[in-house]
């Protein structure tokens, strides 16, 4: 049976439409020609990241596995977040955010500003970060304590170089001038406040001579000097009420907290 000419035309057009849709969604027909990586890069090589993404692209514009590429990028230790999107007609755009390290955790990891641990290569770890050391899973608590202790010590222009907490939750601090503070686990903030009050006044010129300060006392603290002899103090200094209970060597006249 011979079909009317109008039907033949419609059929031909319909065939063209379906053929066009098929070609449009064929992965090989719309390949990616560009991979664009955006972000601020300090610890990650933009070129290296771009090569990793390129090697993990399978498919074309319409059927590329965006979630897989995001997951691959996020597996890199220095990457905190990544988003991948397609930009018509031939570009894959990846926006990444690097981790912001604020402390070294137990010598082999890093803490970011949110308190999460990540483990980059040791050679890529910054050398000027404070060291936080403590029991497993205590990193969030330690970071919070570090921030509060740092705030208190900023009143005497001191920073924390090392902060340690042992299994008994006793604290030890090494300042950036190498002075060691044995803080203990009881009345920690009060002990630091007492230390700051004295250092900001009487000891402001003697900090360089101090090796260790034991703050585990109820009303004072013990000072161990770097040299074998005590730094000379004016007699008026010893009359300062803040120093009446400060021991200058190894006396045990005050009750010490464990």
C-alpha cells in the first residue's frame, strides 16, 4: 500500500528527531575538552590535581560520574571539600578548598580549624604549628582547651608551642620561649590566671631565666630557674602580695594539687 506523501514527510522528520537525541546523549559525541580547577593552593599542586581528575573521567558531558570524581578529590589529605559541575559545552569545573591546619596532632597528623584530624605526608606538614598531644579521641577537647589557654596567655604575649594532656587529664604546656608549665588537672584556668598575673608584673623581665613553673599548688606556684643560682630580686618584690606564696626552688610549704 502506498502511503500518502504527508505521512512520509512526518515519518522522515520523526526519524531525524530521534536520531538527533540519540547522538546528543551519546557519551563519545560530547567529550570534555577542558578540566578547570579553582581554589587557593598552598599544599596541593593544581597541576597534579588536574591530572588526577583527568585520569578519572569516564564518559562524556551527560553521563560523567560527578560523585565519583568528587570522592576521588576528597580522598587527598589536604583537600577539605570539593564540588564538581559541568559547564556547557565541553568543560568540567572543580572547585576545591584546602584544609586549614591549626595544630600538629600526636606528631603524625594535623588538626583543622573545625577540630577534624587529617594525615598528609609528614614532609608536607608545616613546621611552625603548635603540637597537641593527648589520648586517642581527645583532639576536639584539646583544641578547645588550646584556644582558651592561648587567649589567657596572650595577655603576657606568650604562645603555646606544645600542649599535652596525659591519661589522667593532667596538662603540661611549653611556651614559645621554652618555659615549661606543669599545670596539673585541677583548677587549670585559675592556675594559669595566677601565673599570668605574676608574670605580667614582677616576672616580666625574668621570663628568659625561667626553666619550669609548677602550677599545681592551691595559692601559688614553684619556679625552677635555668641557672643554678636564683635570679636576684629586689626585696620590695618579695613583699608583693602576689608573690607571698610563690616558691623559688623546691620548697613544699604549700599544698600541691595532684
